[in-house]
DNA sequence: GGCGCTTCATGACATTCGTCATCAATGCCG
DNA sequence: CGGCATTGATGACGAATGTCATGAAGCGCC
C-alpha cells in the first residue's frame, strides 16, 4: 500500500515528504507530480490517520502533507500527535472543502500550512518548500473566511449538546446521551440557537458544523 | 484554467478523454498520470459542471471522466446532458465518498463507469479503456452497498420536500419554498420519516442524504 | 465570608411538529 | 364512463420543542 518514490537520495539535501490521503488516486498522482521536483522526495505514503503516524515514525519526514479527511484520525489529530512525537517534522493540511473552524483547529495544533485542493501541484511544491524552511502558508480565501466567521460564541456545554443534536435525534435521546435533564438540554440548545441566529436546534447544528465549531 | 495535455495526436487512434474535477490539484495530477498511458490523450479539462459541458462540446472527447461533486452541476447532471448532446461520448463518474443512491442515479443517466478515488491511476486507465470499448465498470464495494441499501422508497414529492428540509428550516419556510401548504408539507415529511424509520424530519433528511436519495 | 460566574435543574406557557382521518381535483387506464 | 392512484389540502389532537423566569449547587477570587 505504501512505497517510496523517486530516484533515491542524492548527495544534496532534499525535502523528505510524507503524503497521507485516503484517496489512492490522488495520493499516487500527487507523489508522481512531486517527484518531478528536484528538491522534493516523497519518502512515505499513508491512507489513514494511524498509518500516517506509523509511517512518520518509521521514515521521519521533514514535512508531513496530511489530508484533512481520513479514516481513523483526521489530519489535525495526526498533526497534534506528530508535534509531540516528532517536533522536527513540520506539518501541513490539504483539504477539499475547508471550513473556517478547521483552520483554527489546525493552527492551534501547530500546523504550518493549510491549502485547499484547488491549488496547482506547482504551487503545492512551493508551499512545501516554504513550510520546510520554517515559514507558514495559509490559503488567503480560507483565512478570510475564518476571520469573518470569528470566534465560536458557544460555551463548552453548548457545543457539546449541539454536537449530540447534530444527527437529528430527539431531545430525550440527547439528554440520555449527555446525562442531563431534558429541560437543561433544551436550555443549552435554545441558547446556542439564539447565538447562532438559527430558527431551531437543527439549523443551529448545521451552522455550527459549517463553521467547524463542533 | 483549462489546457490540453499530451504530445499531440499521433497517427494511431488514442482514447480522447475529458477530465472534470473542481480540485485543480487532483485534476492536474490525474492528467499527468494519464499522459503516461500511450493510448490515452487528455484533450480537455474543466473545473465545474457547466465548463465540463462547454469543453465537451468543443473537444468532443471519447470518454468524459467526471467528478461527482462539482460546482454548478454535479457529475450525474453533466452526464445526463452529455448523453443527449453527444451520444458518442461515454461517461464515467469518479467520486470521493460514494453513496449508494448516487450510483443508481448515475446508471440511470447512462453512466458506464463508477469508481471511487481510492483506486490507483493504473486501474483508472484500465477502466477508461473498458468504458471506451463499450464496456461497463462499477466498483464492487459501491455496488454491494447500493444493493444492500435497496431502492429509494420515497415518492418524487417526498424527496423534493425532504430536500428542502435538509438545512433544518422550519415547516413554514419549506412550505413557502415548495409553494405548498404547511399541512401538506407536514404530511409528506411525516410519510417520508415513517418510510425511513426516522424519529423526525431532520433525521429523515440525514438518512436520505446518506443514502444518496435526495 | 461574600461576590460573581458557570452549570444544571424545574416549571410554565405558547408554538411548532408529527400523526391521522378525510376530502377534492386531476389524470390514467380499461 | 367508472374505478383508481396521485397530488394537494384541511382540521384536529397530542407530543415535542422553544422560550423564559427562577433557583440551587459548585467554584474561583478578593
């Protein structure tokens, strides 16, 4: 499932990259494109969060390029673990549909690059170099979205309850799962819905998910 | 935003392919990988549904490889239009997270290939050849899911109303947008929820979306 | 201790929602 | 023409939900 790509490590120092994406098509294609760059070497690939961690431990890459959506553990979770285990390894996130909240989570986790999949491979290579050199890069559009979205106005409990409400369960079910009384749950949901200018808890849950607040 | 790739049309007949995917990174990478195949020529690329249609009209490809999720019009919608406008053009869908209902919709639209993005580029090339030769290919796992999920038990109107309910809007809002009375909307939603074994319309909407029935 | 804040709970009330029975208009088909 | 299914509507009733006022318990802090 994983294999190194490239002609081998030349005398000069190349950027050693780990690629993690559950979509084989994209991962393979990306590896091929990056292999065109003389100063970049893809040393490992992974198709899931846990696998990405294992590969990183084994190959100690300079930069880990992580997809946000992966089975097992998402890109941000992997980045958090990597930060603790391999402080020398820079991390960056690549995502299809980036939500503002994810960006904030990612930056908190020490991620140094955050790019949508709409960029070109050329651009991605440049960003990998930037990140490797200790710089940071955040897609301007995503950054603007994050700024305009602002901080999550929800308290911890509100977010918690809202998360449980996300799948459309009735109040009784939510109260059971949260070990709270139904009245309390309704209060939290009501307050959350007010803060999010939503008509009801379902719309509130949707908004919170869109913003990446849950 | 779009450009043909390849060394040019040689004397022999190569499969002329249109690539449509809104993620530039993937589209470009895919084009590069497919260019390795001697018998495949990527003649056009598109980043949205409408653009895919325009490119198809202009370049008349043999096979259109369409991403399911695209702005403007999704892959299946594009396939439907192509079937009418360019009957000689075979269509296939590539998708990240394939839901059972999408497969059925796609097959109904005359799509001849349905593959997840977890396949390798090699495999994709083979499937493109298969489709070009008049064959069909459906990912076995997706097919199994589709069969186990069964037919959408919803009537057209039920699905329509459920779709409008998907964002958590209150009944009044749904009724307004559907130009129906509130009572009627509630009847449809109630019936849909019953059929889907859901506690309420929100859960029903979630289930229908998961199954690809909306 | 007194103060303020958060968390959690209760009860009351109006509104919305889910469910059901019923019915009218339309269109298809034998 | 006479059934018959589909679509859309109405009204009623109970349950679920949103909203608000109120208060108790826990906790940090001066």
